[in-house]
C-alpha cells in the first residue's frame, strides 16, 4: 500500500534522529524514576520517624530494602513505566489530526520514538542482568 504524500509544510522524519529521541526520552524516564525512588524513600523515612520516634525504624529498613531491590532489578522495574509510555505513544500515533487538542508528538508518527524507547529498555535490561550473570553478590 503506497504511503500518502506529506503536506507541503512537513518534511520526512529522519529515523535515526527519532530513535535517538526515544533513547533520550528513556534516559529522562530513568532519571525521573531514580529521583522518584529517592524522594519516596526519604518521605517514607520521615513518616516512619514521625510515627515511631525512632530515626532508623523497621519502616525505614523495609523502605531501604524496596529501594535496593528496585535498583538491583532496575532492568525489570523499568518496564513498569516504559510499557505505558510505549502504549501511549502507539495510541497517539496518527490521532493528532482527529482530536481537537494537538498531540504532544508532532506529525503523529511515533515509530522511531517507540523503537528508541524499546531498544534502550532492552539494552538496560541486558546490562542490568549482566551483573547477575557475572556472579556479583546478590542481596539476601
């Protein structure tokens, strides 16, 4: 099936640039996730201190375990926020002209962006899993 010609004011997208944008978006999502984990950890620590009056309570220890697990299993945990973004990008693909509000992604073609996100997430999973394959000590 032949592709429809682009309007005069739209140029064809460079696929490599779109994939690089997807990788950049993934990097920003990773930074936000790690920062969010830190904020949740410290807020939980503060709540634990307020509730128990002890600076290093059981609540704090459990939060540190969750945080450490999230970092060690980052290759798997990242999919909790990458997959919804991929789904959203695929849902917004081509719908920008049908809705009244413009899509945040220009031209409605997100294939390169999605490919960059998925490629970066797979690479992150393999790199993170490599630590376990090399035999580095795992927490008990």
